[in-house]
C-alpha cells in the first residue's frame, strides 16, 4: 500500500475543476461511497455527476488541505478549508468552511469518502432571511 496516497489524493482532489472531472477515476474506485451532511452518492459515475453539478453552480471553489493523518492501514483523515463563491449566497462573496474528510482506500483508490462540516456555515447561514434566523438561534443557544 502506498503510504503517500493520502497526500496524492489531497493534491488531486484540490486540482479538480469542471474541465478535468474524468481524472477522478485516477483516485476513486468505481464502487465509491461518498457521504456528507447534505448528500449521499454511490458510484464513481454518480460522484462525477454530483461534482459536475457542484462546479456548474458555483463561481469558484477551492480546497486547502491543511493536515493529513494516516490513522490506520488504508485509512486517513484530511483537514481542509473549502472556500467557494455562489452568486446567490452572501452577495457572491467568498465563503470559507472548515471541515475534514475520512477516506478509506485500497490499491491507491478511495472506496469510502465521508466529509464532516457545518452545513449551516456552508449554506443555510447565507440564505436571505433564513440566515438571519439561524444566526438568531445560535445567539440564543450560546
């Protein structure tokens, strides 16, 4: 097993854009299972479609991987900050969301990818009116 695979994965994932999504086959298994707080995607084809929609709907998106920890043979946790711009969120200004990914891999391809992040910070807090309600609730609960 390639001990440098998690670093390779982070670099390849960070380099993704709307024009090179076919390169995901270089680091994802065909039977990939991806989960995040808002989606569940099964299969490389479905993941490619999911990413195509993601890139179509944002003005820009960038992942800055800050820490990579191999936690067991074939498993790693990657800490990152995703910065993106969407024309209908936060007046099109950049939104930065910290998160982490758990990946399980074999034969230098990821077959399980789970992302953890605050969905409110990603999306809900930036929707007009709804965002104000979320901020109010956060203040009340603090």
